[in-house]
């Protein structure tokens, strides 16, 4: 086994990955402790030393991956994500770059790339963006139609919430999120008792139907991600099995060649 193969096996080993996850969690705890003035002042030296040690571990890990994967390292978006986060952490947080000190918390985001289940969730969210954009457009259309209707129907009854289209759109957005909608409906219904029909229909369409569509798109994409992972694992197992068969066939061919050689010597 070559040195590069040894390094590749090491960085891909489950124990090594768990160690990196533990360092990320420890680093997150340290960054949280630094927000407490008494603790940061009392344990300043220890916190700084551990912080530098954690950053050193991340740099060594990336160096090992770069050595193991070479240019293939940058073909994986998650490796690029880790590289950027660690590179930002290496920028001196002094002088004009002092504001970048707050960006050290970005190291915690490495948990996303280190934990497979988190990667699948983020991948599903990114993959669901096209479908979600369509749903956002549908929600905007529903709010706009309801806003025009609300302004027309309730401008006199509640000018504070429905005095113009802008106020109506903002009020209906609050209703869709479930924030303060009883107060809005109560004020309108004090002047127009049958206004509850409008609010009930709007909530059923905007909150239940549209928001459930968001959930459906994300769940569908997560299922697709799981299917892709299963297909990749099956392909990997098939490749490993094919390689094993080739090795067995090669060994059998070598044995046959040796037997043929021995047979020729015996008959010769």
C-alpha cells in the first residue's frame, strides 16, 4: 500500500471522522464559552490554546485530504465548503480584519459536511429549491389576490390593517404565518361580522395547502436523495464484487499456468 493509499484509508476511516466531529463540537463549545465575559477572562489562555489546537487539527485534516485526493478534492462541493471555512478562520483577526473574528463560528457548520445525515438534509433542501420557487410564486399569487380583495372589502372597517394594498399584503402575510391573526380578524369582524368567512378560507388555502406543499417537496427530494445514496452503495458493492471476481479469476489463471508448467516439466 502506497503512502497516499494509507492517508486515504485514514481520512475515510470512521474513527477518524468521529474524531473530527468531536473536535468540531469542542470548538463550538469553546466559541460559546467566549461569549461569557467572566469565563472568557478567567480561562482566556486555555480557551485560546484549545482554539488554536482545533484549528490546527482542521488544517492537518484538509492537508491530508488534499494529499490523498489531489485535484479530485475540489470536485466534491463539501470539501470546497470545508476548505473555505478553514481558510476564513486562518485570516488574522486583528487590525482591519478584526470583524472576521466573529466568522470563526462558521467552523461549527463543518458538522454539516462531517455528518452524513446532515449532508442529505441540506442536499434535499438545495435540490428542492426549484420546486419551492414555484410554491413561493403560488403563495405570492394567493396573498396578492387576497390582498386586493381584503383592501376592497375591509379598508373602511380596518384601515390600520387593510387601508391600502401594502398594509393588506403585510397583514395577510401575518395571518398566513399565524402571527396576530386573531387580533386582525377580531378588529375586522367588529365592523363586518361575516368577515370570518374570508379569513377561514384564506387560512385554509395559504397556511394548510401552501405550507404543506413545501413539506411535500422537501420530503420528496429527501426520498430521492436516499434513493441516490442506495444506488451509489449498490454500485460500489457491485464494483467491489466485480473486482474480487477478477482477482479470483486472475489467481485461477496463475494457478493453471503453474500447473501447466509443472505438467510440461514432468512430461519433458
